C-alpha cells in the first residue's frame, strides 16, 4: 500500500529543491540574454537615433549612478510613490472596514466605487497638475487616486470572504465587533490587500513617471522628458531602463514583505515571487 506521500505527492514546499530553483534561474537568465541580444540586433537594424546601443545605455547608467544623480532621482520618484500609497492605500484599506459595518451603506457605496474605477486616472493627470501645481503634492494625489480604487475593491472582497459561521460562533462566545474585525475580518482581507498592493505598485510608479513627464523639476520621469527634449536618445532609454530596474527591485522587496505578512497561511512561494 502506498504511503500518503507517495499517493498524494510531496508536501507543499517539498520536492522544490535546488535543482528546481536552478532550472528556474537558468530559464530566466536565458530569457534575459535573448532579450538583450534582441535589443542589440534591433539597435543595429534601426539605427542609434531610434534605438541606441545597449552598451551606450549601460555606460550612461553607470555615469549617472557614479555621480549620484540616479539615486537622487529615484529617491524623489519613490518618495512620491510612497506618499500616494500611504494616502490612497491607507484609505483603500480603512474605508471598507468602516463601510462594512453597515450593510445598507455598503450596498449604496459599492456600485459608485466600481463605476469610478472606470475613469482613466492617467488621463486626469494634466487636470490634477493644473489644480495642484507641478510640485510633489500633485504627484501624490494622482498616485493616491490610481491605487485607492484597486485596494478598496480588493479589501472589500476580502472582508466579504470572511467565514460567516465562524463570525456567528464568535458572537455567541461574546466577541464584540472590534474583536471580530481584528481577529477574523482583518486576516480574511489581508491576502486580498497584499495582492492588491502588489498589483497597484507598478501603476503607482507609472503614474509618478507620467506626472513627472508632464510637469516636474526632478525625478526619473523628468529626466526622461528632458532627454527627449534634448534629442538625447541614450539618456531617454537609460531613464526607461532605470525605471524598469526600480520596478523589479520594488516588486522583489514587496514580495518578501508579502511572504512575511502571510507567513501564517500556506502559500506557494514560487507564485509569490
């Protein structure tokens, strides 16, 4: 008779050893090499004014990194993203818990939230800049609008996914609404919140870049626009590559944070990363 492990396969986390990780790393490295070779071939075919040589872009990245300019621009852009996430994400998490206390209010608000999600937020960026100026605040407002609705809807769905029978049992045992929110609703919504923030992060960075591209005095988006205005194709692509690297690093860091926050539940670590 086969054992449980033989019948149902290895337990989660087992059998995903070094060989599997090595194969995944090798596949990603191979894909990266193919993309870089494709860039090199296209730069030759199209010419440096359309697509600059990869080595020139890398050289420019090293130059602005050594001068500290890249770090300064990245810090400005990520500061805008952090401000927008704190405001938009904070409200997107808090309001669903408040609204869910009143089923009638929840049914009233929900269709308007979903309807507002369809409004193209990036299309509003010129108006937001006109209202709030070219400084930091206009970027924070745009990013907050970008992430709020995604996080609100996901948090609301997470609250609704809570086990009704478990909540009823806790009420019978004397748990008040505050304890139900802290012990059941929060942990039911947390995976939804983490997934929503992970999805919202690239949008937040894109919103910051677009806002800086339109009107700013510093930041990665400003650097890209200034390079375009100066016909500096190498600088423009260096800025685009820098933004891409920042997105990858931010996603990697948040994936580690997500794994830590959800350590109490079984998750596929390969899906998280």
